[in-house]
DNA sequence: TTGTAGGCGTTATCAG
DNA sequence: CTGATAACGCCTACAA
C-alpha cells in the first residue's frame, strides 16, 4: 500500500480513502491512485483489514456431510448468499470422532469467522451448538433446539408430513407404519406430529400406528422396512411413511430384495425430495423442502444478526408434496 | 493476550512462547499462563497471526457445483485433509455468470488463502486458472491443462475407459456409440482415447465409432441417446459408452421413455460411480474414481508446494470398473 | 529464562 | 481536501 502511495505521489491515507471511499479525495488524485493500483496489481491484505475492522468477512458453514444432496443444496444456497455479500464461506465438517464441543467452538473463537450457519441434520448434540453460540451468532438450518430459541431457518415439516400422509390415507390405506427420524431431532418430531395429525384426521387412532425409529440414513430404512414388513401379509402395513428420502430409498431397496412390489404391494413415501428421488424406480412420492432457499435465508438472517437487525426469520418456509409413482391404493382385500 | 499476561503475572512474550512453544519457559510460569488462558477463555486472534506470519492457514476449494456427488466427495476429502492440518477450507463456487478470471484471482490476491484446490469438472476456462496460479499455488483435481503443467491430482481415466469398453466388447457388442464429454476437457479426451484403444484392441476401426459430444450433464445424455438410438434397429448401436454417470443416467432416462430396454436392447456404461448409480434401475456398470482420495491427495500436494517440497504427485490414481446390471450381450441377430 | 520494543498492513483520528 | 500517526493483536530479535 505504501508502494501504491508512492507511485501515485499521495499518502497512504489517501489510498485508503480511495479504496473504501471513506473520505473526500480530489478526482485527479483518485485517478492517480486507481492507476497505481492497477499498475502494481495491488490488492489489500485482508488479514490486516480484519485485524483492524474486527470482522473477517467470513462465515462458517457446519454440515454433517456433503455427500448428502440435501446438505449440498443448502450449502450452495449459503454460498450464493455469502458471495452476493462478498463474504467467504468456510466449510466445516465436524469429525465424527472427537469432541464436537471443542472443535466447533474453536471456529468462532479465533475471530476468523463472523458467524456460523449450522446444519445439524443428523443430530449433533445441542450442547456443542450452544457452546458455539456463546462466541458469536449462530443460525440453525432445518432444525431447532426446543427450549433455547436460537435463530433458525426451517420449513414447515409438519405440514408437509401431514399432507403427504393425507395423500396416502386418501388412497385408502389404513394399515400404516412410520419410519421416523432420531427422536431428539426437531424435524423428526415435527414430521411425526404431522403424520399423526393426518391419521387422526382420517378418524383413526394415531397411537395404533407403529413407529420405527431410524437415524435418517439409508441403512436404517432398509433394516426398519424389514422389521415393519416381515409379517403375514394380512397384517403387514400397506404403506410406509418415511421421515426422509434416504430411509425411503433404503426401504425401497429392502422391498426389491424381498420381492415386495412398490407400489402394488406397499406404498412408500419419503421426505426431502433429493434429486435422486425422481431418478430411481419407482419415482418416490415425497415432500420437497426449499433447501437452497433455506441456505440463502440462513445467511440473510445471520447478517441481520450481525448488524443487530433483529430479523426474526421465524416464519416457516413452505413445503410441497411431490406426487410420484411410489404410492398407489392398497392391494385389494386389505381392510 | 495482555490480559492473560497480567493474570499470569508474566509478560506477553512469555505468553506467546507458551502458546507456540517457541521459547523456553519455566514450568511453573508456563502453568500459570495455561491457567490464565483457561480462566479467561483466551484464544489468539487469527487475523493478527496471519498478518504477522504471512500465511492464513486457509485454503480455497473451487468447485463448479456441490450437488454433483462426485464433487461433493472430492470436497469431503479436501476438507478432511485440511482439518487434519488445522487448516480451514473456503468454499468457492464460481458464479456461472461473470468473469471467472477476476473472481478467482481475487481469492488468492487478498492473501486470505494460502493456496487453492481447483476442481474444474465441467470445464472452466484454463485462462482463469492460469490467472489464479500467478498469485499462489494451485492444484488441479481430476483435470489437467495440457501444455501448462500445473500440478494436478488425477486418476487414470484412460485405463478405466479402456477396461470398461473392453468389457462391453467382450460381451460381443460391435455397434457401439460414444457419448463423450466436452472435448476441451482432459478427462473427456482421456476417456475417449481409452474407448478407442479398446475398440482398436478388438480389431475394429476406432474411426467408425460415432462420437457424440455432450457436456457431462444429464440432459445432454438424454438428448444424445435420442440422437444415437433414433434409427432403424438394425443399424442402431447396441451399446452406449458414456463418459460420465450423469450422461449415462440421462441416456437411461431416454431409453425408458422411448421404450428401449436396458440392458436387453442396448447396454449402457458410465464413468464416476456416483453413489446413486447403484441405486437406479438397472444398476449402472461404470468406472469408480477414488474421489475422496483425490481430494485428500490434492491437499497434500498443495502443502508440499507451499513448503517447496517439490512433491510431484503426478502418478495417476487407479480406477476400478464396477460391473453391474446395465450391460448384457447384444440382442440376438445383431452382427 | 524473561521482558521490551518494533513492525506486519490497514484504518481512523485529528491536525493542517 | 490531505497527511502524519496511533492503534489493531501478535510475533520475535535483542537486550537484560
């Protein structure tokens, strides 16, 4: 920067004024500065800037795994929103082993990050998030922590679950099983609640619907489908409500290997609308979440927070049921 | 830091010595410092550190899109390798619109990033990469720029392509078409070369194999499959060699909609082994690339570069053919 | 073994 | 409108 100042025959402060237009500069000298910048290919040292401004123009994105396309989509939304503000996004994939408490908190403590977008997804411990939020603003995506209202951007899982369940019930299904997500997760609770509402709405007793608790991963869908469907045909559920697509796909795999036809013998629905869900056979009936939007909005909310703007982004984003091929009326002869 | 020094009744330099063990400190005073750190929850300001050390302990990861699982997997490898070194990863998804030259170069210029791992994938302009590499070390993943040997971590696409093509030929296929990737891309060239080698190896003339050039995206697979297969059955290819899985999936979609059975009427192979490729029906025969490894190795190479270690990671990583259901012998009666 | 002081590249304050 | 100058928080000779 000193070089630029010399080259332009002005003082460093003038250079600074020009670069941030933070002060009045005579047009002629401003041009001299701009020229010098170009000639010398100067660009300001961002570390020094952060040091002085006490802000890093960088946010963190905590995500359990990128290979899950839902997370990847949210991440893209986050990235877009951040780069629209000229802010960098640091990718944090918490190590499965080890104390998340520490590793997360370290992120914000060094002041390299101004805030964090937290995608808890497969059930990180609330403790580690709370710890993190002591050191700076944190916005949760797709999850909430009941009792601690951290700012969160989520969507109306409950409504989506209710609607997709209603669709299944409307087809005539009465023997239904739920493959739920980890019960500690808000989304899993919401979806379950939605399913139960629909069941109640159809005049059935929600308590009679078997709930199998999975972990949102494909393998658990397979295992639980086995568990749900391994019984005499007359008692076997004719529809499986899966709390996410990955488990639904696992269930589909199970059915394929067990010779159970979908949707002829059993209907299956998922939740998330992963891109691959419309590629598999049968195409999965599911609930679309605005994943990209959620990421984008989370960043917006984070910046509002950083500027004390008190933006309550608490309104839930809408979900939309995607009707596809994995649902059909129950086989003839089932009650 | 001054606070810590006061609390521990030592000088700031002692604190610094302790924190980096960059100087001898009496055990008793060291403990006092460590205590103070804990009590005050002190952690060093990383911006100041970077400023002084002229290195940010941060690398950039440029990736065309995260929703592509191949990229996501590489990204996870990058993340792992970086966090093993306590280095942050900044996610850069170049804006489709706008000058990549500028936006990329900006990354390294501000010295917030020590280096960049560049995942060119769907064909970013070499110019923008070259521009970037003027300002700091850049390691390419999965691509090379012929003529400019930038350090690159890639895998042996050519061999994989040759082997999978040979498998198809071994099944008896003789009317074959290739759905290739963008001809500017090294991977596309390599794969095409591999296919041609296999064809020549089977005693056929490679120049008689029709080459349809796609863009590695699903839609182009669909369109080109249409083009390749819309002809009298007697002349229609019995096998499609697709240069990546996405296009193979597109081709599969086309076949499904056109009532062409895979693999009974036409065999299809892909390249990449995306997780979803074994989920679709029929399960796709394809070539696995060590995506995670490539990401990991790229970071290793980048750090070697940063330390002038001259690590030539030019050895190509191995690929492995995944035999699955989308290939069968050609229909009876085809030459 | 410990402390003091200077500087890393910017920005902001305050005289001119 | 412009230019010295003092921080920002840390590291590191160098001196004690």
